[in-house]
C-alpha cells in the first residue's frame, strides 16, 4: 500500500511541478546542461550537481534549477520521502512557497509514516545557515565541501546521513 501512495505522490509531483513552473516562475532559466556541469572541476558544486543529474538521468528543470542544488547541498535523494523531507528542511530554513506548502501538506497526509523524519529534517533546516534564498548559479564553481560546511555544521551533516541511514 505504501508503494502505491508513493507512486501517487510521484505522479502529483510530475504534474504540479510543470504547472507551478509555468504559472509562478517568471525568471530566466540558467541555460546550463548536465554535460557542461560535468566539465567543471571535480571538487566543485557544479560538478557534483552534474553527477547528481547524471546518476538520476535528469537535466536541470528550467526555472527551478536550485531545487536540484538543494539535493546536492543536503544529500537528500529523489525518493518520495526524501523529496518531502527536503521540503520540510527548506521550510525550517525559511523558504515559503505555494509549492512547498502543497508538497508538505499532501506529502504528510499521504505518507504520514515518515512524520518523524520530516520533523527532524525541519529542525535541521532551522539550525542551518540560510541557503534557500541563495543564487546558486554563481556558486557552481565553488568548492562543494566548503560550501556545504558553510551552510551546515558537521553535526548537522552527520544527522542528515544518520536520518537517511535509519530509513534504508
């Protein structure tokens, strides 16, 4: 039954992300592709973003490129429960958007099994330095580890890994 609920949420994410991008995002897309990111220095945030995209067989979604940056920065995967937990972490970090609230509300209602994970993710987001409002494009050539450590304490990074380990 949980697998069916996860499939339903994935379907909702696919449809809602396209609508949200068309209706609410008016800024210019980055115009950067995975192949370009993979040509960056192996220690850079952009290269790690390229690896993330390659591993998941994605390209950056125009106008919402920073969402994938959140994945790389935090280490959250693209599994449904991680997507929802990432929204909770972003909420804790101060992000506010219609899409975020919709994902949290529906995700919590449909997959309440992970509520403890969601709440812990929210708390990590509260304690992290603000990242939700950063312009990630100029940061793509930044050293990934230094960038991550500027946002999260070592303890917070360990807590994220521990949470994900507990779920697997």
